């Protein structure tokens, strides 16, 4: 992260910035706090391979100039007129296009550059700033990185997650990350929460006290317990983290408790997560099988009752794989 120690905010500042960010988002959303279902992550790669390389355009061919306007900005475009068509290069965007005419080339340039603009505009829109983002996510300070976890562009939020993971040793992120797990207000919270859960697979890297670690675990438990949906497979991910990465005195008992949570998504997550608990702690097999059988006997959702019994069968038979989780009607 390109910042000096003096520029690095402390954990309280990062948390305060996040909470103010959530407040603004709710206000901009007209007070609506229902979670929105995010799209899938689409990996972003820039710049594209230069189209001129495929046509062996010579450096001496680039002898023209024109301008092109997009999103209120005017860009200089270097032009090459060749027997293979008209080529344009916008150096500031690291991008090229080709067309049969100058106008067609500029139209293609505008179309193929749009993914870059969309990403840059989404970053600044998420951070509450105008225009497009011209820097590198790796250079952003911690308070911006935690807010970018909420970006509607999930590739942006994933890149912010990677930067947070890289700089976990700063120990300034954790209170804000826990607050994200507890967030019930921001419409884009599910993908942000998924990112936090992915980070918390290595929970000790973010928590320098047992108290803070316990607070993070309880936040995961509450997410499972109260969830109204499983957008972005966030609740499923919570069960994986609790059962597969924190299966000892924390994850296992919490997942057993969550078998009776009021959330059907939480109960499904707990049933799946317990499979991972037994992978790490086979001595818990009989206890987990008995708990799943008991949960199945009182489960109000028929799909989950069947799933719990199947999971009990798989765990009891020492299978290395388990039956697939059911999909609820509202998820199809």
C-alpha cells in the first residue's frame, strides 16, 4: 500500500468511515434497506491485446491525429490509415480500435473502451466521488478499501479484498470488517459480507486479541442466524468458514446451535458446515449425526428435513463427499 505510517488511519477511523458510508448509501437509497441480489463476478483485464498487432501496423503508419469525447472528457487519438482499415490508439487509456472508416473506428473505440469507463466510474461512485477513478486500487487507504467491498462491480470488491488481505498486518481493518458482517442496511451488503468471510478464513491474521476474535465469530453466527436470503452464497460461505476453518471450540458448537435458527438459509448453512466440522474432528461424528437427526425431526421445511437426514447418513457412513444442498423455490 503506497502510504506512510503517518497516513495510515487507525481502526477506529476506518470503522467510522465505513459507518458514515453505510449511512450515505441508505439515504441515497431512499431509506430502503433490503439486500439486493448481486450479479456474478466478471474478471476484468486491461489493456486488451492491441488490435494493430494482428495486422502488423508499422510505427510509421501512425501519422494522424483526431479527438474523441466520452463521459465528458476529450481524448487524443493517434490514427493509422492502412489497407487493412483505419486504426486508432488512445494512449491515455492504453487502448486501440479498428474500423473501415475513421467514424467506424471511433465508434468501435467507444464501445470497446466502455468496460474500463464502467469500472472506473463504479469505483468513484461507490466512494462518493465524481468522475472516474484514475489510480490503482492497491494505492487506496484502508477506509476506502473497506468501502469498496460494497462496489456493485464484484471484480472491484474482489480486488479490494485482495488488498485488505495483503495488508492484514496493519490491524486496522477488523472492527470495520466485523461491522460489515453485522450490516443490515446497505443494499450491496451480501457481496461485501462474502468478501469479509473469505478474509476471515484466516481469522487470527485480523484479530490480535481473543476478545476481538470472539466478536468476529459471533458476528458470523448472527449472520447465519438472522439471514433473510443467501445472495452471493454468503450464508453458505459463513457455514464453510465456521465449520471448515474454525471448527474447534467456536465453529462446531455455533453450527449445532444454528440448526434451530429462524432462518431457513441459516439452517441449511449449518447442516452443510457440520460436515466440515467432522472432517476436522471425527470424534464429533456421533454427536453431529444425532443433532442432524433431531433437527430433521422438527424441521418445518421439507427440503431441509430431507437434507439433514441425508447429511446424517453421509457423515455417519464416513463419506468424503455429501449430498448437494437443496435449492429453495424462491432461489430458482
